[in-house]
C-alpha cells in the first residue's frame, strides 16, 4: 500500500509543503492556505506550528524542546495562550500591545513579537485541527538535532543549510533543485517542511519517533499536547 505523507512550514506567501510517497519526495509546492494541502488525503501530516494551545506561560512541550536544544533553545518560542488566539481570531485588528496585555493577565507573561506575527498561521492550523484533522506538531530544530545527534548551526547559515540537506539526503529525502513557487519561499522554509515530512513518515510507517515530553503531561480535549520528532540518534 502506498504511503503518502506531508510536512508543512509557513513562508512569506503561505505555506511550503513537502510531500513524500513511500519515503521519497513526490512534490514540493507553495500554497496560500494550509487547507489546500491538509485535505485528509495523507496518511500523516506534520507542521511547524504550535498545536494544543493552553492558557499557560510555557507549555511543557516547549520547555522540553528547549532542553533538547541547549544553546539553541532560543529557537523555540512559547506558544501563544488560547485566550490570545481566540481574541485575534475573532478580531483580526488586535494590536500586539493588546494581545500581550491579555496574555500577561491570563498567564503572567506577554506574547513575543515573533509569536504575535505567527498568529494568523497558528489560527489557521487551529481551525483545521478543530475541524477534526489529525495534524502532528513538529519543531524542525528538534527534529534535525535528533537526526544529527546534536544541535546544528543556524539554519540560515551556509554550514547549517548544508548540514540539514545532508541529513535529509541520508534519510532518503532528496529535494529538487527547483519547483513551482520556489521564489515565494526561503530555502530554510523548504528544509523545515522536509524534516516535518520525515517525522510524519516515521509516524505513518511505524518508525522510531518520540514525543516531547514523553510521556505527555498536558492534554487538551483528550489530545496530548506534545511535539513529535524522530527518536534521538543513539
């Protein structure tokens, strides 16, 4: 039976998606909306965006990811609280100051400008999951660190980009030199989507995966709030 999975990462004009069929790259595309790809046609789907939004200052999943990354822990931003996501979803004109004030009232901690700018994409995925879609949360830096056995250089650096491409190639994921819409996304967006796809493929194939934290410590509607990643390299 053919195994189809997809990994997504946000980019400046929507989402870049890497689709794998039986572990090999079948397509790389850029779409304006995640729902254009997350249509239920894949055995597993993974995305670099927080899923499972809680009214807490720091989710246990985010704290666990930072512990894995050590000196690269700053690449993990705290997921925005549910109260802020619901506010912005209902009133798109909410300012960063208003959002961070609500977050501080709710959790004692404000919302970073990075998290605030990602809110439209967080809201987009949140709505898809609320509609019943099964989507896995992945943090690419953790996934790459587990595959490499260590945290990698910055993904926007030459060394970091080359290291990530080599890791993906070793996993059987050879990215094309060009694809439709390539000019509408950054190279590191493609690499991040690809490692999300690798993680989804591990899940779909029954491969070696882990969750952060393991076992789960927080739940939302019965669903564990965790980040998925390939199991750490031994």
